[in-house]
């Protein structure tokens, strides 16, 4: 290979790098201007904010925090289901008390019998 051929390949490589650099700059220039516009808009907004706007923002944040907490609390339907479950458990306890009455009376009679036998 001669020096002229080496220079031809070198020129092609350098031209390709230059084109890629220009393409990168062209496509990223929109991001830079957008970022700059956003930064200037934020600084303008911060300087224009009055006390009433600051209070509104504070209230908005507090409301958002409360709404987030209310999502975890039971709603009306859940409270109704809980009431029904408690009523069902109460009914089961009542039937259990009725079921245990004969056992209670038998136990009392056995206790009386044991006390009488202990007295003898």
C-alpha cells in the first residue's frame, strides 16, 4: 500500500467522525434550549410567587397528603362489611352460650357431688 492510499482511508475516517460530531450537536441542541427555557421559567416563577400563592401551594400539598392517607382507611362499604361480620360473630357467641348451658349444669352437679363426698 502506498502513502496515498493510507491518506485516502485516513481522510474517509476523519470525514465520518466530523459528520457524526455535527449530527450529535444538531440532535442535542434541542435538549439544551429546552433545558435552558425550563430553567428560566422556573426562576421567573420563583420570583413572582406571592404569599398567597405560597399558601395555596402549601394547602395543596397538605390536601394531597391527606388524600394519600385517606386511601388507606376503610370506606363505607368496608365499614358495613365489618359491622355484618361483628354481628355474625355475636350470633355465633349466643348460640355457643346456649350450647354450653347443659355442660355447665352437668359440671355444677359434678361439683356438688364431689363436695358432698368430701364432707363424708
